[in-house]
């Protein structure tokens, strides 16, 4: 009976997601609907108007394994009961995702140029004295130069991370990151990067723009009963952006307070791959279930691209009105 109820619930979730009204992202006011805000001072605005701007790093991070949990608030039999659920994303074409990142990067560059910024492709940045000094350190965490023709890479949460940082929904255990192909970059993966960015702007007179989008694919909704705790796993596309700028005359931030939830018509199927309910009930352990969420690659990427493309336009509006 319990299994039948869970099956019916999953079917109901599928029907609900498939039948929801589709949003036209070109008509969305991101600043209004997602509380977009910017902090661009006069000094930075002047730099954006007069100095060269370089998109020093650009990437789209895609969660591929996510985890949710729910813990009961009351003690039961001397211990708290916890439910865990883990979901993986399948069906997405890595090559098509890379192509999407390439195209979105080029769209952003065109938008920035149309807004009046003096955009450099970065050859002059890389050739600068300060960049050469950084490159001479031969540090694997420092990336200066071309991204190359196969820049995407796998990621996994660190031991001290409950979740990979930046993602809008749930805990992300693994992801893929897609920088655009064959473009110049100036970045470091060190968490504490000191004057790596600031000094380049001050000493060489460049504005640096860092932007990364984070895309997740599932949600985890929990509930507590008198004697039980439950967790429902469902497909849910969501996007968040991380952006900051650094220049010779200051720094700037643009952020959106609300996560952006997309349409879910990309769902092909959601299947349970593991359930240790029997052992959990016998040994009194926490129950966990793993799911595989399979997407239609074209539909999924179309939705991600539409959200990011239109979000980028809103970001450029924030920059443009500053000067």
C-alpha cells in the first residue's frame, strides 16, 4: 500500500509538471520578478565607460547528482529519524551543452558591446606585465590564456562542503562546468585570491567581469508526521547567477535575490534505482531512495538557454544604466 501511494504521488507530480503553463522568458522582467539589484559605484561606473572591459571568466555549472534530506523534529525510540533522497540527471548531451555555452557567451559579448562597453577579447590582458607575473608562478589553480577546445570539466563536493556552493536548490554532490571554447580567461580557483584580480585592474587599467550560472534539476520537499518523516523528490529546473566586476577604480556586484525556476516539460521519466526500505525498517536506520531523472536533451537545453539568454540581457541593463 505504501509503495502504491508513492507511485501515485510520483505520477501526480509528473502530470502537474507536464501540464504547467510554459513561461516565455523573453517577456519576463527579471529585475522586478526576481529582485535583481546592482551595486555599482561612481568610480566603477566611470571605469566601465572609459576603460577596457574583459570577461575574465564565464561558465555554466550543471548539477548532475543532487541530494535532499528531512529529519524528524521529535525523538523516536531514542534517535531522530532521517530520510535521504539522491537524484541523478541523465539524457543530456555534453556536446550540445558545450555548444550552448559557446553561443550564450557570444550573446553576452554582443550585448555588452551594444551597451557601449569597450570589450577586449583578452590578448592584451594576457600580455600585460602583471598577468605574465602571475602565469610565471606555474600554479595549477591559476588559469591565464585560452580555454582550449575541450574546456568542460567534472566537479565533486569537497570534504568540508555540505554541498557544492552556488546552486539554487538542494545539495549538489557532483556537477559539470562548461566554460566557452577557445576564449581567453584570467582566473584562479583559489578561494582566497588576494590581489589576483584587484592588482590586474589597478596596475594594467582593465575592468574584469566574472560570471557563472548554476543550473539544478531536482527539488526535495519534506514533511513530518506524528510518527514518521517523508521526503518527496521531483524534477525541477532552477537557475542562479553569480556575478561581480573589478576595475582600477573599484568593484561592483549584480545579484538576484530569488532563484529562477524554469519549466519542466523536458522530463522524459523519473525512475527509482535503489530503495533500502527493508533494511531501514529492520535495523532502524534512516531510509534512503535514489532516483534517475531522465531529460529530453533538446527541451532541457532550450529552457536553460532561454532563461540564461534573457537573464544576461537584464544583467547588461544593470550595467548600462550605471553610466
